[in-house]
C-alpha cells in the first residue's frame, strides 16, 4: 500500500533540512512524497534556492506522515494560524509526525509534541520545554509515533530511521548504501560535544537573536492557548 508522505515547504526554510530527508524517503518502496504549501508553486529557501510545492493545503491527500523542516522562515510560521491549523489537523490523523531541526518548534506550536521526547538543533533545545516536550540531545529521537531530528545534516539519518520504521531495516540499509552515505567530517566539530568551547560560544552568539525571537513567540503562543 502506498505511503503518502507530506513535506511542508515554506519561505525561508533550510533546504537541506528538507532535501536530505526527501532524497532518502523518495527512494522508499511504495512511497509518494508530496511537497506542500498553501498553494502549489515555487517556494524560496533561506539561501535562495527555489523548491516547487506540488500540493496546496486544500488539495493535499490524506497523509501517513507529516514532516516539517527548519530554517529562519520557521519564525513566521509560528504566527501563521493557517499553517498551525493544517499541521494540527493532519498530524492528528497521520501515522507519523516528524521534523528536522527547528521544524520541531513548529510541531510544538501546533500542539503536536506535548508530552513527547524530541530533538532539535542543539542551539534551540531549551525551547522544547516551553510547549511541554522533553529535549533529548540525540541525532534522531523516536517517541511512539513522533520522530524528530537535530540540525540540518541530521535529516539524512532521520530519513533512514523513518524508512527502517516503515519499510524495515533492509530497505534502509539498501538506501544508505545506494546513496554512499558514509560521512567523514573533515574537522570533527559538528556538535558542541566535540567542538572547542570558543567555537561553540561564537556559533551560539550567531543564533542568539533568533533564539530570543523564538522563545518570545513560543511563550506567547502557550499563554494564548492557555487563556482560551
């Protein structure tokens, strides 16, 4: 039976958050990936790359999996009721609810991570607690039917884990080999556990403004929901 996988596109997403999982999951047997935005058409990522939404919110088929990538444009999504309502409705009906990087914050804003263990980019992990999720500092976190991953490049690991959950480990191994997924980071500093402290501080400072904006948004959203 065909699995319908819904990938949310939006202006300002980080393309590798989406294209890494897409490259893996589009190869999964009996899977159809739908690239979804409010209406079909070109959506521009945060580095200027254009991606094409194939479905709009109104004509999107029933989904077995909902996926949200991260990126700077994610900040605007958390103020967009049409997006949050779409995710809440489709997430409630899907077999799997998933994200990479700060896409987890969008799931949280849509009320889809309360009470779940979850991952996101290392610089934004403390924000998960605002909407009732439990941050886990792992590359990929599976908690019941929620599968979330860390930042950007974790999307490939995420995709392989999703394939294993849906189609089995042999299918995931086959895709991993076909893609020659054999990472060998040249500097070995891709996570704070391995990076020099001064480098971690410098990169954290780059994210400070976005962190503050996201924290304020999430607290306002939670307060608004509590007041209803």
